[in-house]
């Protein structure tokens, strides 16, 4: 994915303004000279910096991770329970991979909300009508947990940091669900970044993760280890911060420090908050800020109790 024309245009602009600096420098008219040198000089710097940035971004975008993130040659054979779990979990994908936020995951134009002409970026069609029909199960699993495309390049915006913790059994259930969806046409167009997109690749949008050798299954039970697993894969850290000490989610709302809040709650208060949105103090959670309804649909009582146990046991810290 290299925008040769875009790169050439930016380079030419840098050279052209550089040439104007030289011309202005030779001007007899003092005002023209300094306006020209400073104005064209600044533009030369801007386009030269943009060219270098776009070149680095292009290299990042095309970097190949096949060596560091090998594909496992697993063939998914999911039990009905695994498949059902995969379908439940797939709802967390629907916010991006579906136009109406519902299953099936028929893809969505991710770029259309972004007012910058960076190229084409869809959250791809993940039904059997999409590209992944030609991917092995191992390649799909790698894309989900490690953020690497079949081609070996890093994926853009795909939140593999949140899915990185998925156990082998759970990610296989998820892939089994993807394969079981109806084939919804049309397929989504391939990702393509122009020179502006290449520049943006320097801002942390590439989401590739370290390789996972094997991730053993964790039994669903009321213990802190399973609770931590749920906090990881349900994306709590994406909003409440890496250590759950508070943060700002992608939706822009400040999310409180859970290490200070939950140790003060009883298990019952915690379950009530997730099942009804009602907080101990009497306030009601706003689902647009904190998507408790989605979590409540996903989580069993065992899940919520495990999550509570884990969060309740955290040492309060700032
Ligand atoms: C925040 C938005 C977002 C969420 C949530 C998300 N994805 Fe993605 N995903 C993307 C984008 C954008 C791409 C395309 C990235 C690219 O081409 O570089 C992508 C690419 C993929 C790919 C590669 C497919 C292809 O044809 O290239 C797979 C597989 C995938 N996602 C699976 C999932 C699954 C499974 C989930 C839920 C567990 C999920 N994604 C959740 C945004 C998201
Ligand atoms: C999309 C961002 C987002 C995600 C994901 C998220 N939260 Fe929240 N959470 C928030 C925001 C924002 C608030 C504050 C809501 C408000 O002010 O009404 C909040 C509030 C809460 C509260 C109430 C705290 C209080 O002081 O009353 C609890 C408990 C909570 N979140 C737990 C969790 C857990 C556990 C997870 C993971 C399963 C999670 N959240 C995932 C954004 C998020």
C-alpha cells in the first residue's frame, strides 16, 4: 500500500517552495524578498516534514509481521457452547463491523465519520461473503488477537489490544460464530491509505500486538483470575485506564477510578449497577457513557460475581 503519486506531489511541493525561497532571496525588492523567503521557507519546511512523515508512515503501514507473529495451523471445531459464547461476544464487534450495530457483521464504512480524506477504511465484512472466507482459521485468530492482516501488515484501529487476552477456546468460539453467519453481500472494499493516511500511521493507529503461543482456557467460575480475564476482554481498560485507575474512553467521557469505587461496594450493589444501571448513591448510569446494557446482556451472574471479586480486591490507587 504505497501512494506513489501522493508522495511525489508532496515532494514536488517541497522542492517547488524551496525553489521559490531561492528566487525570493535574489529579489531586489526588500519586502518581496523577506515575505517570500519566510513564507516560502515555512511552506518548504512543512512539505519536507510531511514528506518525511508520510515516508515513515508508509514504511510502518507496509511493515510485515509474519516472522514475529506466525500463524497457527489450528482448525476450529467448536462445541455448541463455544459457538453460543462466540455469538454473544461478537456483539462487541458490531459497533464497528456492522452498519446498524447488530449481528451479522456485514461491515461498515469506518472512514465516513472522519472529516479527513485519508483513503478507504472499512471495518470489513466478517460474514462468509467477506475476504475472510479465503483466510485460514489461524489467520483470522491472528487478526483478532494480534492485529495482523493475512498479508502480514498491521491492522488499523482494530482494537486487538482488547482481544489479545482471549483464550484459545474463546477465540475459536468467536471464529466459529463468524463462519456460521449468513453470507451478507456486498463485500467491503479493501483498506487503502493515501499519503495523508500514511502520515496518520505515525499517530498510534496501528494495533498489532505481541504473538500469542497458547492461551489456555479459563473455566467460568467465581474467582478473581476469571474476573481479571473478563475485565481484559470486556474492554474495561479501554475507558477506565490500563490499571482501572480512571481514564477517558474513545467516547470522550471521563470514566472513574474503579480501584477506589468498587472496594466500597457490595456484590449485590455491583450486580444491580450492571443489571439495572442503578448506582448505590441513587444515580442511574447513562448507557451512552458506560454501556452497562451491552455488558449485562453478555455477562452471566457468575461472570459479574467474578468481575466484582477481581475489582473488589484491587488495591485503591490514584
Ligand atoms: C473500534 C472498531 C473495531 C472493533 C470494535 C472491531 N474491529 Fe475488527 N477491524 C476494524 C477495522 C477498522 C479493520 C480494518 C483494518 C485494516 O484493514 O487495517 C478491522 C479488521 C478486522 C479483521 C481483518 C479482516 C479483513 O478482511 O481484513 C478481522 C478478522 C476483525 N477485524 C475481527 C474483529 C472481531 C472478531 C471483532 C470483535 C471481537 C472486531 N474485529 C472488533 C475495526 C474494529
Ligand atoms: C465506553 C467506555 C467504558 C467502558 C468500555 C466501560 N466503562 Fe465503566 N464507566 C464509563 C463511564 C464514562 C462511567 C461514568 C458514567 C457516568 O458518569 O454516568 C463509567 C462508570 C462505571 C461504574 C460506576 C462508577 C461510579 O463511580 O459509580 C462502574 C462500576 C463501571 N463503570 C465499571 C465498568 C466495568 C467493570 C467495565 C468493564 C466490564 C466498564 N466499566 C467498561 C465508561 C466505560
